[in-house]
C-alpha cells in the first residue's frame, strides 16, 4: 500500500501540525464567543420552535464537532500540504467564527441566517474538495454539515419568530 503523505525535508512534524489545526479551530470557536456574553440567557429569552434544543446541548456538540473539523483539515494537510482544498476549509472556518457575534452579539438573526447558509455551502464544497484527497477527512465533516443544516433551520425559525 502506498502512502499519499507528503514528506518534505524540514516540514512540520505531524503532531505539531495537528496541534496547529486544533489551535486554529479553537481560535475560531473563541473568536466566535469573544465579547458575546449572555448567550445562554439570550437564547432562552428568544421565541423558539418546539424542536429547539436546550442551550446545554450546544457546548458538548460543538466540542466534538470542532475536534472532528481539526482532524479533517489535518488529514488533508498531511497528504497535500496547504492546498486549494484547505482554502475552502479556512473560509468556512471564518464564517463559522463570525456567526455567533452576528447572531448573539449584534442580534442580527437575518444576517446570521445569510452567514450560516453560505457556511453550509462552503462546508459542502470543502467535503467535495476533501473527498478525492481523503475519504476519512471528508467523512469527518459530514456530522458538522448535518449539525449546520439543523442550525440553519433553527436560525431561520428564530429569525421568523422574533421579527
């Protein structure tokens, strides 16, 4: 079996690169939450559809998803180095990071809906770009894509109910 792992003299060790991807995803998560205090209270105060989960669900779900997102990017990086596929990955991470300040920080539920729809599209493009490189990397993004699908419906419902 041949390996598609890119080996370059002086390249970053795999474990350090994985740490970099975990850090990048953590920064995106933290940037999303910086300066946005009271999200739990705000979420509870919103008119919500009957199928909205309690706020306690979001932390554990996002923790698992963020680890999967980081590992996915790292798997592609191991095979290609920084590649165009990872540009799509970075773009979706930026949209992910700005959703929370738009939704909770500014209370702009309609604008957050636009952000999350574009995020959903970019996750799909990232999955499509990752699949030829690593089926596992693409597969690791599928639960994230599914969760963002649910979050998009929730964002739309909250926007409609709180206009």
